C-alpha cells in the first residue's frame, strides 16, 4: 500500500485518510495535532483503551455515543459512576460493551480525579513528559512506523504504576500519535514534518 495518496482537492495525505469517509476530516483536523489538557487527554486515553484489539474506525464511528454514555468523559462525573452506571453501560448497544474496559474507564477516572485534584494539569504533564523530540524525518512507509517506542513503553510503565489500566505501550503510542507528541504523517503528506 502506498504511504500517501493525492486527494481530489489536490492535497497529498496519508493513504489511511482515504480508507473511510470519516477518516479524512479526522486526519486533517485531529490526528497529530498537539492536544493538551487533563480532560482531553483523559477522553483520548479512554477511547484508545476501548479501541484495544479493534479497528479505530469502530471507535470513531461510536465516539458520539461514547461521549454521551460517559458524560462527555468529565473526569469527576465518570469517577462517580456506580454499579447502576456500570449496568447501564453494559446494556448500551451503541458503545463497546466490554466489562473490563468499562470498569477500567471508571477506575482510571478515579485515579485521574485524585491526580489532578491538587495539581491541575498533572495528567497532561505526565503524557507530555514522555514526548520525544519532534521527528525530523517523516516515515516513508507504514512499515517505518513503530507499534510502540521506548517513550511509549516508559509512559505506559509510569501510568501502570499509578494504577491505570488499558494503557499498554501500543495504546499509549497511538495516543501519542493522535495528540501530536510524535508526528507520524507519512513523507509527502501535507501535514508531515519534512
């Protein structure tokens, strides 16, 4: 598969951006853009956890439903979820009804709540402290993009030490890509680092 494709608008983009209609705006407006804030990173961490073992398009298509079901990923509100909320979520056919992932999301909210209570920005600081120096050479192919890196492995270990779940090195690296901590837009893509 080619790493890039020139779109009808004349812009060359990562080939994956053309895989589904929803992926083009996701590629252009979200993926690889610097993302900061405890709330925003908490949401992304949760969605990446739900994506584990699935295709990202599945999560992207369900994202609005996830936001509704999880109170817009408001850290305090999710941290307050109880057994009735768990049962409600397990019955919600619009989302991924995986008990382990749902309970991890609630648990992760409680950890995040404690983390940021006395130190707003703490989750943001943790993630960004593992961001490598910006890439100076864009990947030439999909094969050149790693599934995880030393930085994502270290970030994963730090998060697990705090008690977070569904934050393996591959999941964390996907978050790092999305949040602009690394730039994995393929060589030739108009958003790539050249």
